[in-house]
C-alpha cells in the first residue's frame, strides 16, 4: 500500500469507541486522555497505546488576523477590500497547537472486544469524562488520534464561537 492508500485506509477504519464526554475549552488548554486499541495482524495480540494529547488554548483567527498573516502578494488597498469581504461573510476560526505524550504502549493477548470492554470499565470506574477509546489501525495511531481530535474540534466549534461572541471577541 502506498502512503496515500494507507492514510485513507486508516481514516476509514478508525472508530471512536468511546468519545470523551466534553468539548474543547474555549479559553484554556484541554487535555484529552486516550487509549488507542489496535488489533494486530495475527488477531492474537492487541496493541494498547495510552497517552494524553493537549490542545493548547486556541488562537483566535479574525478577518484582520487572516488578512495580516495569510495574504501575500496583495497591495494594501486590495488586502483591505479582502478583509472587508472576510468580515462580511463572518470568517472566524480557532487555531490549535497540539502536544502528544504517549504514557505506555502494551501488547495484550486476548480478544479485541474483551480488551476494549476492560478499558471501558476502568474508565467508568474512575469516572473519567476526559478519556476516549479509539479503535486504531496498525502503525497509523497518529492518524487515528487526530481523526478523533478533528471530530472533537468540529463538535466543540459552535460552542467555542458562541462563547467568544458573547465576550465580544468577534465584534468587528
């Protein structure tokens, strides 16, 4: 499989078994605890990668910021018009920076389903609303993790934007 095929396969096969029960914070960093369970080719072993991914406090992207930082080759007057257009259409966004820390990687013998159920029970016993379980693909755990993060960002974005608007951050 070439790199593109491997990437598409990982996106298709990654499953979010148990999402965390919260959204990304708007005004501070958010730490996501995760367990990525990957059934290996022999179907006898399951790789379980435990870790934490921190999404730092998001940077706000306003039309002015976008015009100042992402437009090249436009004279100042045209850049001003483009900024006006961005304001008209309400362009706004959040930019995150991520830091991953793998805590452990274990090879566990047993059925995939039984291992995942055990991880679920451990999370529920702890009452950890900030933990997610992801079914990954061998050698593609980073793609599986970031697929979950992108889904979490998409789920969080409307509330994050609403909170920013309520505090006047997007008052152009």
